[in-house]
C-alpha cells in the first residue's frame, strides 16, 4: 500500500508542476511597428540554420534585421548563413572571463539596431506567425519573455530525452517559480526590449556564467523587470542535439546539476517526489514474485498515462517511448551522474569542443 501511495503522490506532483502556459492568439496595437532584431549565435550549425533562416524569411512579422554570429565554426555555418542574405559576424577571439555563447550573443547585440531583440538558438523552428505572436505576448506580459520549445525527435536516441524534457518543463512552469527572485529564462528563445536588456548590462553582466539563460532571468528580476515563460506548442519548436549521443549527454549534462540551484524549494520538492515515484514504479520487474509487483506495475501504468497526457504539449516522442519510459529514466540518471562528475571532480563542463569552467554560482 505504501508503494502505491508513493507512486500516486509522485504522479500528482506532476500535475501540480505543469502549467499549459501557451502563446495564445491576440492583438496588441503597435506590435507590427516594432523594429525586431534577431540574433542567432551559431557554432557548427550548418545543418540547423537553413530551417531557421527559411522560417524567418516567411514570417508574418518581418524582422528588422537578422544577425548570425559565427562562433569559430568548423563546418559551413558562415557560408550557409550568407546564402540567406542575413548579416553574418565572425565572433572575435574569446576573451578571459567570458563563456562562448555569452560572448557570441553579446557581439551580436553590439551590431544590432532594433528596439526589440530576439535571441534564438540555431536549432529553433518557427511557424509563419511565431514572431508576430512572440512580440504580442511580450507586449501583453511586459518585461522579458522566453519560450520552452516543442521538441521534435526522429531517432530512438533523441527520444531518450523524454524525461529530461518533462523535468525542464516542470522547472519553467512550476507555480512556485512565479515569485522566485532567481527565476530563469529558457535560452533557446528569448525576447526583450533593448531598453530592458541594457538596464541589466545584457550578457556582459553574466559573462562568466555557464547557465546564461537562468542567470539572465535572475538579472532581469533583480532589476525589477518581469520574467514570463511560455511553452512553444504549435509555434516554436526545435530538434535538439540531433548530432548524436555525445551531443545529448554533453548538452543535457552541462546544466543538469547547476540548474537546480536557481529553483525554489517547493519546485525542487515536487520534482523530487515526482522522480522518486517514477523510479519506484519502474522497479516493478524486480519484484514480480512478491506482493510489491502489482502496486508498482500499477504505478508504472499511471506514470505512462500521465506522460501520454503531457507529451502532446512537450514534444513528438513517438508512441513507444512513453510506454518504455524506463529507458528515458536510465538515460536521465546516467546524464545526472555525468553532470555531477564534471561539476564536482573536473570543475568544468564540456560543450561544443570547449571546456567551460564551473565557478560562478550567483
């Protein structure tokens, strides 16, 4: 009975954490007059850029300018970007005290002239109305907004990220984070006014931070600027870490441990209970010949149904992965252990050919 209660409580915690905060159609006077600068930091993104740049060319709200910052790419990133007629900047050498993405984004900003700025990762995909909806959402919410993109997956390896995607979504939609002074942004898609960005000194103010998006959000909150996070269902999506298993392990591993330091205790507690119930239910096969088997298997099925309910807003993970969610949980545990090893024993995290020191934890 206790095992069943643990699984049910854990599952209920998931419903408490999840909020369907989608971008909704609407009209905001003056939104179409905005001069929007789109800044895209890109390091070895030749495969992803065509999807994003094509989408930007067919937006109902035409960007004022599109700036791609080539961050010492070893593929055809620069040539691909230039073929779309956008502004391409070769990132200067990384100075002491900066992390790579912060430096690339900052240099993009230095060349931007719009009164509103969208920071987009190169793997982002947009429907034609996406920029228009983003601008209207920012005008209505005020402050700065970010979007947790809908995650398209193709291979079984990509779909192993199912549980990680849920944990990320819980962290950004948790009701406990509403008044968190360290409330973070989701770095793949951020929209802010130039005035607000300059108020916090932009990415220069967090230049040494590995988790640029979380610390940027905290900087906005410290300045009294509202931070609002949406989910990208139907408008903003990405195909994340499609380059292979190494990119997935490094990508999720670079922030798996450090990211929890910015969350409020209530969010951490609910996520922990959800994970405990999930893992407990997935041990049912170890107890087939005991009285624990049935309640554990029932818990497994309950979590499976919850995953099927939530996943339509989270991403495209196929029919099999929510059923075999134990595979995704194993992947999550492996990456968490790898993240702990990097942070505690190595003092740096690996990402895109660079070792980024982990020291600043503001």
